């Protein structure tokens, strides 16, 4: 009986001192480039509906998966058939006029998300240089090492409850191929942990004590 009372006291103190613990939840609807809405690898020239070019020298458009059987491969880092592939304005050679291209993907965070714990990590490569990554229009000051390798990125602030935008800014300094590759993108945020199990344990413990008295 003494052990049971100590256990119940411990549960009560947890509720008083730490009324709401938290646990991490993955951010849904974050996709690598070159995948469909189910996360399947796209065929060359197929539209990537998870990303939109919201601004470019040619206006807004839906990017497509770039054909990796011809130029600009093997200059571009090779696609990963199980994870991601390059996207750009055209599936064949990926040509585009010079200027800035902004690739956008979106995701949502629920009302109970602890925004201070939200984070997104991943890798990116670009042709030509990646100028910045924006979260809800705010610069994170991150650049890519161009098209020959993947560069780590991390977003740790600037999140909103509800709709969020993540923009990848790519500079095309000439009239050759241009594109974006995002790989290994993942994110999480903390939410309050339900205390119903603690309350239930207290109730069951109370019933047990009454039966033993």
C-alpha cells in the first residue's frame, strides 16, 4: 500500500510540476523534388505537383522532372532513383533564360504545434547557384554549392500555424540548363502530450485503494 501511495503521489507531482509534456510529430507533406503526391519517383518530363515556380524570367510554371539520360548529366549530380531527382523548366536539357527562379513547396502546422521546436532539414543542389532559402518569405541566409554536389540546409525558425511556404531561390546566370534538386527533406515539431493516461492511472489507483481499505 505504501508503494502504491508513493506512485500516486509521483503522478500527482508530474501533473502539477509538468502538466503538459511534449512529443515530436513529423511535418506532413514535405517532399523531395521529382516525386508524386504519394512519394513515388516521377518519370522524365512529368510535372512535379509538389513544387511550383512562383517567379522566374518566364513567369510562373509547374516544374518537370529532368531527363537524366542526356545533358546536363553527368555534370549534374546523379538522381537518386529511390529518393529524389532534378526538376526544372524543361525535361529535355532543362534550358531557361537567365535570371532568378523561385521554387515553392507548402505544408501546414496545426494549432497545437509548438513553433519554437519546429525544424526542417535536408539537402539541395542548384544550377546555377542557390541564392537563399525562405521560410514564409523570410531569408535563412543559406546557399547551395551549385550542381555538382548536395549541400545541407536547416530551417529552425519563422514557422506559422496553418499554411507555411518554403522557397528555394535559384540563380540562372546564363542561357543554359537550370534546375533544383531537394533530397532528404524532413521536419518535425512538438505538441503537448495528452495527460489522459495520467488521469486514468490516478483514477484506477484510487479505486484500488478504496477496495484495499
